[in-house]
C-alpha cells in the first residue's frame, strides 16, 4: 500500500476536530495523519493535547495555504507517497479515502473528492462561483473539473514536492489549472460531503465573492503563463 499522510488544517476547530480524527481512525486506520493547528484562538490545541493527536502547532495563523503547505513539507521530509488534504471541520468522510488512493494508484497525479461526478451541480447562487471556476478552467486548459472548490484531494509524490517547495503553488482551484496545463492528470471521484456542525467558515458571502473573483482572475490571467518546477 502507498505510504499515505492525511493533512488536516485546523483553525478554531475545537468542537469538530475530535469527530474528524475519530472518523479517520475508524475508516482509514492504515494511513497516517497530521493536524496543522493554524494559530487557533480557541481550545483546539487543548483538544489535540488531551487526546494525544498527532499535530504540528503553528504559532500564528498562516491561512489555508500556509497550513496545508506545512503538511506537504512534512510529507516530503518523511517520504510519503501520497498526501491527502482533509478538512478539520467534519465535512469530509474518511470512508472515501480508499477510492482517492485507488485513483492515484491508477496513475493519476491528483484525485479530487467531487460532489458532482455522478450527481448534477445544482443551479443555486452558492454554486455560481463553482460554475465560473469550472468554466475558466475549461477555457484555459480544455479540461473539465466539475468540483474545483473541493478541498478533499489526494496528491502523488511528485505533486507533494511541487506543493511543498513552491510558495506560488497554493492548493487552490487556480493551481489545478496550472497542473493541467503542465501535463498532470487529475481525476474526480464521487463523494458525499456533510455540512459543518459547529463554528463558522471564513467564507461568508462577501469573502466568497472576493475569493471566487480572485480565483477566476488567476485562472484566466496568471496560471496560463506559469510553469511548475521540474
């Protein structure tokens, strides 16, 4: 089996992190995990210590990119074959880890846990940004990513290195376009996601609009001219 690390970025997830780790230990006990405590201001660190969870403590908030890249660096240093980005808020299910790993074993560079492989994307205001990102990726790469905003992704060894070493390569929808343009193979697999039970996402309506706008501009105007490091 491929040596696998689950990377769990966590910011103020004191009420969610135990359920997340329990899910992994129950449904994917054969893989390792590391929680990246991203400068949480609540009691996340206390929970991690109470249950002796595996974690790296960030002394300040780096944001999603900084937290996940810390995990990629850990995976690179410790020679993991696969790294899986996995939310700490309970929205992702570890029961799908096996099918993500299977997609990597089949030769894909990135596997995305997608809500919309066999299910249709709803025509809602919430999904408008996702549709715009999918369209921008299609325009610039000729490839279709149905769920570009999914944060449930598996990366092979080469992609671990690329994300760990390049500060211009955050694990965001825009860099998926860059990876596609540089010959990487991406496969989406159908998953179900849950709603967050506790706490609030930083992506409120205003932040969501800003985020989607930034991603679309990057996909259309920046990523087509980037080359990933060899």
